């Protein structure tokens, strides 16, 4: 978002040894530590971070073909995520191709269980390798122990800040992606007469869809979706539809998912530019907020609160911020 204060100290680590050195330095100097990857899902407070920011640059990409169908890739946490997707797709593997073009690092993907177009990282992740500051040792965490949910995990909730992820292993398959496809993806494949649905075809489709809808963070400061899509009960959906007519929704294992973008559009804020805060709602995807000329995180947060309040007033639903507010 290009707002917020500065960190007192910063370093990059390219190996597990360098990570241990950085942690030991922070302990000696009695300063808090925070590990980040690309910084694409963080809003920094105006006060800044009075500690050591460790930027994960640990690189590694190992592909192990178990048999004709099953493959495993082990990647360093500092690998740029989209490059991991590109290499797995190039190897003809399915499992993460719908997660194309998501900014950031591989090591950050388990934190909020990144997902898009029907896939999320919990579906393919087998293990995480991390330094556990409680155990003072490197540990291997199986996927079942990660507490994954929709845009969440134990790393974002109960164990936030405890694990410094150094690598992840994913289980991918040597086959074509299997239908049913996510609605926007299915529409794109149909409209473009794509019948040979290979991992590469899905990656290309997702890149085309995302590029047409989402702003490029290089030119428009944004964090992708600013809010998670709300999840409500069947009973709440019935009440909402009684009050407001048809409400777009998807049934998921966790409940009924509503479109946050639709809710924001219904309160008249899609494409809204606010001269007072310098913030705007993106005109082709209302979940995305843009910093046009905001000078402070405080202004950004007041713009966000205005959206949350308007949606709550009309629908009784509280939108939850997706990017983390730090420190
Ligand atoms: C344009 C745009 C589109 C986006 N689209 C999507 C999308 O479709 N789906 C989606 O799920 N997300 C999306 N995002 C959000 C973001 O890309 C992901 O959350 C991504 O995983 C963040 O990676 P990062 O390396 O930048 O993490 P950062 O922002 O650096 O960190 C995010 C959190 O993870 C922690 N963290 C990062 N690396 C490590 C590590 N190695 N060990 C321990 N903790 C770590 C940080 O401390 C912080 O708490 C989008 C963002 C943008 C800007």
C-alpha cells in the first residue's frame, strides 16, 4: 500500500544458518523480530516497526517424481510464488496452476492459506519446514497440523509469529486439471473454446482473467482483496434474501460464502474515489482498495472503516480485513 512507518532494523536471510544468526542478533539486542516475504499482504502502521525485519530470500526448487502420477516439489520460502507456479506448470503438473500471478513468496502461502479460482494451498501442501521459536529448533509441520481454513491457518491465529517458515513441500499430479472448474474460469475456457484443459491452459486463463480485473501493484498501490468474502449460515442467507432479494453466494464446507465485492457495490462504493483520504475502490473489482495519494495508514484505515460501516448498516455483515495490520 506504500504507507506506514519504517523498521528500526532490516536484514535478508538466504539460508537457515543466516536465519539463526539474525534471530540470535535480535535476542542479544532485545528487539522483536518479524519475518516477511514480499510484503504484499501487510499494512504497516504509521508508527513503524521498532524491531528487526527479516526478509526471507531462501531459494530452493526440487522436484521429485514418485511415479507416473505423483510428484512432490520442495521449495525455499523465499522463492517468488509465481515463479514456483510457472516451473510446476512447465513440468506438466497440476495442483497450483489456478494460483498463478499471486504476488509474494512461497513461504507466505500457508499463512493465510492463499487461494484463487477454486484452488488453495491447503489442497496440495504436505509439509512445512520452519524454525519454531518456542522449541528453539527446526521442525517439520504436516498439513493436518496447520489449522487451515478459508484464508486462515494457525500461523495467522493461535501461533502468529511463532514459526519462521524456511520451505514448503507440495504434492502435485502429472495429469490435467479436473472439472468442475471455478465459474469465472469455466466461462473463460468456454468463451475461448479451450477444450484441452492442461495446467498450462489454466495458468494462461487465470493470468488473462486476473490481468483484466485486478490492478498491477507495480503501478497502483494495493494489497489485492482488502476484505475476505464473508461466510454466513444458511439461516442468515435466508434472512438476507428476504430483506434484499437475490444475494450471490456459494455453498462451501465452512458455510455460505457471500461476495464481498457485491456487498460493497450494493452500498454504492464500487469505483468510488475519496478526495479526503486519497483512497479509492477499484472499478472492476470492489474488494480491491487503491492508494491513489494517501499519505498515512490512519487515512487508509478511516476509508476502510467507512466501507465496513456502510456494509454493516445495510446488510448487518461485518467485513473482515484480509491484509495484516502490523505491528
Ligand atoms: C495484487 C494482489 C493480488 C493478490 N491476490 C491474492 C489472491 O488471489 N489470493 C490470496 O490468497 N492472496 C492474494 N494476495 C495477497 C498476497 O499475495 C498473499 O497473501 C501472499 O501469500 C503474500 O506473500 P508475501 O510474501 O508478500 O507475504 P508478506 O506480505 O510478506 O507477509 C504476509 C504474512 O506472512 C508472514 N510471512 C511471510 N513469509 C513468512 C515466512 N517465510 N515465515 C513466517 N511468516 C511469514 C508475514 O509475517 C505476514 O504475517 C494478493 C495481493 C496482491 C497485492
